[in-house]
C-alpha cells in the first residue's frame, strides 16, 4: 500500500509537472516552427493576392486539435483572414483572445516571431508573426501580423493520460505481484509452522529423535533450531534416565535380598522380584498392606518398626523371623525413611536379607567336612592356580602320597606317561574354558604302580562369580577298567574298526546315564553319519569303503578323549559318548573338531578321497532321560544337520522332533491320499500384460489330508519325491487335468501347465501316461505345457533332454520353472527344447525394493528373448511389479495381482478385472 501511494505521489507531484514543463518547451518550438512555415506561405500568397489560398492554409492547420485560432491581422488589427470565416472583418479587440493588443503592437515594432502565454488561461499559448504585405500590386502597403492560439491542455492531455495509464497499469501489476508474493510468503510461513507444530507433537509423543534442521536466519529458523536443541537435550536426558532406570532395575532384580517400599499409610508401593516370588499370592498393585502378607502377630511387629522409622526419621536394623511359604525364616532387616523435596518422609524402604541360606551353609559346611574326611573317594582341593592345598585321607590311601607331599603341587605330579599327560592337557583346557572337567586318567601311585581313576573336577566361585579354586573327586577304577576291557575285547568291539559296537555303545549309554542320574550330572551323545560314503562305496568297492571306515575310526579316536566312548553302530554311522558334565559350547567345539578332522583328504591306494560328516548332538537329561529317546533325538538332530547342507552339526530341539514326527505322518498319509480322494487341482491364470488376455493356466496341486488337514505342497512334495509316491501323484495330476478339461468350457480350449518333478526324469512313467492318454484321445498334449525345474537339467541332463524331446514331439511346450534359483547355464537353455523360462517369484517380489533383482529380471528377459525363448514371471502381486515386467517386455505374468489360484467351479466364471485390462490397454 505504501509503495502504491509513493508511486501515485511521484506521478502527480514530480513526474506530471516535469512532463508539462517539457511539453510546454516543445510547444514553444513547435509553435515557432509552425508560425515560421505559415509566415512564408502567407507572405507568398499575399504577394499573389491569393486570399482564398490563405484561408485554405489556415483551415488545414487548424485541423490539429491543439490549434484553436489562426488570424491574419492588418496594421489596424482588423481580421483580414481567419481559420473561422466569422472572425473576418472583426477587430482584434472584439475577439476577446487571451492576449493584449499591446503585445501585438510590441511584436510588430520588433518585427520578430514571438510566442506568448495567455493572460487568463495557463494552458493557452500564442504565436505572433509579423507579415510583410507591401508592394504595388498587393493588397496594401502596410505590415500585417499572424496570430496563432494553441490550447496546451489539448496538446498535453493525451500524453499525460498515457503516462497516467502507464502508472495505473504498473500500479495494478505491482499490486498483483505483491499479492502473489504475500500469498506465497504466507503459505511458506504456514507450511513451516505446520512442520514445527508436527515436530513438537512427535517430540511430545516420545519420538525424541525428531529434528527439523531448518536453514536460514529468520525467526522460524531460530525457533526450529531451539526445538532441535531442546529435543537433543531431552533425548540425552531420556537416555540417561533409561540407563539409570535399567541400572536400578538390574540391581533390584539381582540383589539377593527382598526390597520393598511402603507408603506412610502402610500400603505397598513397590517390591522387587525376590519379594514377589516369596509372596506370589499378593498383588502389590491392589493396595495391599503387611496384614495381607503376614500373620496378624507378625504384621503388628513390622507396623511398630515402621512407626519407629517415621517417628525418628532414622534407619533401624534388626534380625527378624517371619513366615514365608508356610516356613519360618530368618532375616536381617534394614528399614529407612524416604524423603520428598520438602524433606518430609513419604515412604519407608525395607531391605530384608535371608539368613537361612547362611545358616544352612554353615550346616552344610559341617556335613561337607565330615564327608571330606570319611568318604572313600579321593578328594583334592586346589587354589585358583590349580595347586593342591588340601587332600583327604582317601587320597593318601589310594595314591600313597601324604598331605604334606601333595601340598603346593599340581595334579600332574602323579600323572603316568604321555597318554595321561595328553588327557591332563584336555582337562586343563576344559577347566579354563568351562570351569569343570570330568573323565578318566591314568595315574601313578607313590610306589610307581599305574592305575585308572575316574575324576570329576569343578571350579569353586565366590559371590562375584570369580574362580577361587577347584575341587577334584576321583575313584580308583582299575579293577572296573580291567573287567570292562576284557568284555569289550570279547563281545563289544566292532570287528572292522576296533571301536565299540552297537551293543557296547548301548551298554555304556545305560551305565553312564545311571551314573549321571545318581550324580546329577549331564553327558552328551554325538550321532555321526558320513556324507557321500555311499557314493565312494558304490564306485570304488566295499573293500575300499572298509579301509576308509578304518581311517575314519582312527581320526575319531584322535579327536576325542580316552574316556569318551567312540562306537560304530553299523555302516557309516558312528557315535561318540561324551562323559562328564558337558555344555553346549564344549560339545560344539568337539563336533567342529570332528567335522574338520573327518573332512580332511584321505589317501588310500594313492587315491585322494574327500568326504564329510553330519553330526547330531543330544544332551542328557535335557534332551531325554530315557537312553532310547536320547539316541533317537541325536539321530533326529543329525538328519536336521544334513538338511541344513551337510558337513555341519546340529543340537536337538523339540521343534526338530515335532518336524520329524510330522514328516513321518506325511509319509504315512501320502500312501492313502489318492484312495481317500484328498487331492484336488486349482488353476492360476497366466496373463499377457500387453493384450490384457488370459493365455493359459497352471495346474497346482492341493492336499487336504484327513489326518493332517491342509498340507502345503512345499511340505509334502519333497517327501513324495523321496519315494515312489511322486510318480503316483504326477499320474493323478495328468489324469485330473484331462478330467477337469471335460467339465470346463474354459479349460477345454486353454493351454494348461503341469509341473514334473526332477526326480521323475529317472524314470518314464509320467511320459508314458502322457503318451497313452494322447493316443486314445483323452488328452490333447498340444495344449499342455510341461514345467520342469533347473535341477532336472543339472542332475540328469541326457535323460532329461531325451524325455523332453519326446514330449515336445507330441506337441507339448516346455517351460523351465523357478529360473535363477539353481545353477543352470546358458548352454542348457540353448541345447534343451525350451519354449518358456519362468522367473522365480523371489526375484519378482523384490522389484521396486532390490535393484539387483530388477537387473536380474531384466537380464533374464533380454537373454531369453535373444535365444528365442518367451518369459513368464510368477508371483506378481502389485501394479508396480506388473508395470515393470510389462515395460521390460515380459511375455506372460502370473500372480495374485491378476488372480489367486481358482477352484475348478470358479474357472468358467472368471474374467480379468477392468483395471487390469485398462492398464495394459
């Protein structure tokens, strides 16, 4: 607004007057020029006595709007000629012009052209020109004068009006620009304000990482920067509070004492887990008091303690007894007040430490001392450096060494031989890694006699979980060892490898399990199966395979301890029974060592053989207290390891067992699925995205088991492929497709894709079924597409090529399914009679997410088209995926975007949605 006023004022007070001055100066010059030109013309015509010409000349010049009058006066100032005939004959004074006669007379006397301003009207100018009209043949002999009256208002108005119009237009344009910039500024301000408000709300809702990061120096940027700074400080404080809360929570959760807080009204405000566990029947949040927790007599006592704390505002400590879980227990209790910001006590905190464990520990210590002195087992107590600091009487009796002789020495001081040293090193490693060890050692008495002892060593830890020493318990098992070795040599050794046989393994398993139950310890079972041994045995002979098994047995013995029981159950199955208190970590290390050892190359008869092994691990009693169940679980874990890719180990868990049980049920149920009419087919359309039409269907198998319910093809097809059931299923599918075509007008004329398992190319049953049905006219094979996976190309290329060529000769088309997930090469695509490549859904689903998958899809399409092969993409679920595939030239698309697999009774009534047709159209 202020700019508009300034422009108007500038135009009116400065520019307008300035223009008027310039126009007036110009007018003076124009009048002088016009008067001079008229002077010459009139003098010429006067000399020729051409008054009519003078009149015409005046009339012509008065055509200009600004020239009001043209007068030719004689010496007496009479009008001789004029631009208006009515003025002729009048005197100058009769005309009432805005110029005096004295001015004309003065000009006459000067005899020069002069321009004058009007007397009364500022906008009138007068040009006075002396005219010589003398001569013998002229009208007279006196001088005359030519007078021009010019209206400056007319002359200036058009130009000034244009200037005014220009200024008003400029003013209007500036107004529009101002409004535009004002609206833009307001929108920017509102948008930034909305961003600031939204950020503030998110921060208030707990999204403390929110930042505005405005750029600029205006007020909103300063506000945004202040909010960012505030959010940063709040976030830092929040993290600090969370950290402190977690620390406090950890302290309360792990402190071995009961911790609880009560208000001054006696109601519980907070209690840690130790308190809640002791009094689990009490809901702290429901406003309970001590009278809901303890008997009235005990509650009265604690109420008096609370009153003392509130009255004195000081802490008190007492040894108290109260009932927990119907048992009187002893506690050391500390109570102290909690103060608010006004230094007023608002609650009482209590910490109660159970002294029962301490008293029990003292009792146990006395018992332990008695056991230490009187037990028949040898007991050795060591410090943290494994130096002997005490032994019992049985140690002296068994070893012959006195307490003084053993004091300050390492256990190795009575080891016997290198074999015992090796076992001792394993023992020390296990103690270092796990804090305990159990096994058998060959030791030496003071007399030099060697003997076998069964040893169990456990670490002694303090309250900070730091190892302060070790205690070892051992038994002299020499006679036991002699007896067992005799039996082993007679009946419990494998004739080929010398390892324990199946019977020996079971005996040892039963014996060790009984001991583990008695001593409350655990042990592990490793079930080992050689990978690829069958191939070696079949290709190089059983004699070669036996020699390989002997080498495997030797390596197993090298990888395990003397006290571990290594057995061959039969064939290429081995077990290792790991005694002592085992852990997952220790067994994992052992399993890894065995896999590494058995996977190293074997050299037999100058041939290098490489095999591997899969190991299943089960731990007693966690994975089974019954030995048969434990062995079964180890076996199940071994099969799980094979499923993971072989050459690895797997611990048993009950999900593996559940999976195995389900697989067994699936195997059993598959045998009767066809007889019970449990299978059915569904059909998923294949669509040409460029034309928006359905080009065919893929027949998909579904199984609704009477025993298991709906079973996924991904679950039962692999099971069927491991048996002859896959041939029966494929035979049923081919016949079901032929039957469904007869009941559907759509399927009757449509191309239908049938999946053939890679396992079936080892035989020709599926091809025979197709050929026979084609010959009798039950199925037109020319309208069938056979889909095979890349695995069929790799596993048995020649057989697969032969069978696909045969079915191609019948008129069927061939498609490679799940392309890109296997290891097929371009040579397979060139050599095989392939019509279609199906891009796996895994690549399609990540279109728009994974650039690598987009590149793979685009490359497969381009590569296939270059080889003259069409491309089908499966698993398309979104318009974006379909648009990408269509833009890259994909020939056909399957997926939920167009349709889910259709039941037979829905096929005839199905049509593509309008949006799908419009999109591709």
